[in-house]
């Protein structure tokens, strides 16, 4: 059994996480042309399983390719988009959609393909007689390798999975109970990264400053200091509290910044306001107010850090009064010493806001961006286009799937 891992330009972090638990037992090959590579291997008598790790931006680019590959070869699709919209992937012919911890799913999928079996693998949804059938849910501890030797990809080290908060534009909270990677495991991984020439150690966490939290809400300065110090001691240069381990404003306290400052390489701390509208803060279930963000900005500046505050324009239900409040607050935060990272709302399957249309981009946001070019970051215009394309792609998918007359693929 050969696993063909579909890679793309840019990071392939999800794929590295997926294949790490199986690459010591099975041959994993990267591919950028899965149809051609699968055909060539099949002609040699090899059995092939094609793997996709999908975010929604990747999915809207690749869904036609996925359907074509799935019509000829067994396909496994995982990643956040698969978790958010497994049924569309099944309708496109994907044989196994991974909707839970992939460390348990993929080894069982490969074993089932190699040796046969009736039961759906854990953490997957498959099509049986044209109907979705789910495997049992299994939650793993975060002890698996986070890098792939086969693909030569060394992603940020995931130190926290799931989240106790329920932000309505996000789905990370749907990953079961909050789990933290044990410190000794982080150290072993950091050693491997450093040995491979990757001294800059970044982390993945829904809320970076909640690593080791006793309740998923309260920071543990001791756990944070121990994590960062241990990485330093093995030659790593840790980054925490910045992409992709941004944090929440309530966690940006003097005690936390005092604990991390001696060890982190970054002096930028990223956290979200998202909106200054009380109505939209409630809609998005942010569980903080504007005052918490202002306090975090003050604290970060006083401790020698540069605060970078995330704001989302175009949230569903956003009206002019909400925009005015948010722009007024952004002006205040910039005056206090913050940068603003401006986002446009991206509708993502599986999130509570999915199905609600983005509000049109308001010109007041564009005017703010022009006034503060040096203080505004992000991909505002690109995300406006991405949001539009997601909506249009789902319209196109609806027409495509209605026109299909064949049932979900059972390629094997």
C-alpha cells in the first residue's frame, strides 16, 4: 500500500500531521498530480490510497480534482474543511472523510484498505449503500510526532487541541475536551526540529497563553515558563502568542508576560477584538468585552511588547452602527500603541455562523485602512475575494451535485 500525499504550494502542515503516525510502516510519497502518479503506480501493480488535507480555501480550488481522483482511486480527506462539511465530500466520491483525531483514523483506514474489514474506521464517515455511516469517536493524547520525514515538512508543534470557548466563526472548539501536549514530548520534538536545522520553534494552539491551563480559561504562568525554558535548553528559539498561537485578551496579563518574556523570541503579541459592537460580540460568543482588549493593549505595551489586535469586518448582521463603533475603537487602540490586523469575515462550514451571508464590506473600514497604512496588517482585500468565492463555489457545487446521477464512489 502506497500513500500519495497531495501537496500544495505553501505550508503542508496538515498533511505532515496526518502521515506522521503511519510513515514508519507504509510508504508515503508526495504528489502534485495525483491522477498521473496514481495511474503510474497502479500500472506497476501497486495499491494506492490518495490523501488530502483540506482547509476551505484549498477545497474551493481543488474540489473538481478531488471528484475526479475519487472516481478512480480510494481517497481520504481530512483537515478542518472535512470536519466542517463531510457530506459534500462523500457526495464527491471521497471514500473516507476524517472528522476527528486523524492520529487514530488514518492508521485504521490504511489497515482496512490493506486487510479488509466491515466497520468504518474510527473518527471517519464513509458511504455505505449510498448513506453516510460514522465510525466510533476516539480521542487521542497529543504524543504523536508532528513532523514528516517522508515529506520533509516540519510544521509548528501543536501544544493544545480544542478550546473551551465557542466563538461562532470558529470550529476548533468541536475537537473534544481540551488536551495539552506533555512537556517531555514537546522537548523531544524540539530536539528533532533543531537537529534538522529548524531552530525557530513555533506552536499551534487555539489560545497560545492557555498552555497548561487547569481549566482551559485561566493561564498558568509556571507552565508557560517551563515550556519555553525547556525549548531554549535544547537549542530552540520559541515563539508563542503570535501566529499560529495567538491568544485571547484576558490572558495578556502582567504575570503571563513576565513569565514568557525571558524566553520568547517574539515581541509581538496577537489577540482578538474582532468587533467593538456588543451585539456582534454576543452573536459571535466571544465572552469578553471591549474593556478587556484595551487592558491587554495597555499591559502589552507596558511590558515591552507590540500588541496586534485582530478585527473582523463583514460579520453576518453587521450594520453601520456596528462599523462605526468598531472603527472608533480601532482608532483608540492605534493611539494606545497597537497595530490592527484587519480581516474580512470568511464563512466556514461547520461553524455556527455557516449559512449566514457576510455583510458587505463597509467603506469606513477601507477609509481606516488608508488612514493607517503603517498600522494595519492582514489580507483584507484578498479575504473579501475569498469570502465571495466560497459562497459562489457552494452555489456551483449545488448545481454540480444535483446534476450527478452516479452514487458516491466505492473505489477500492
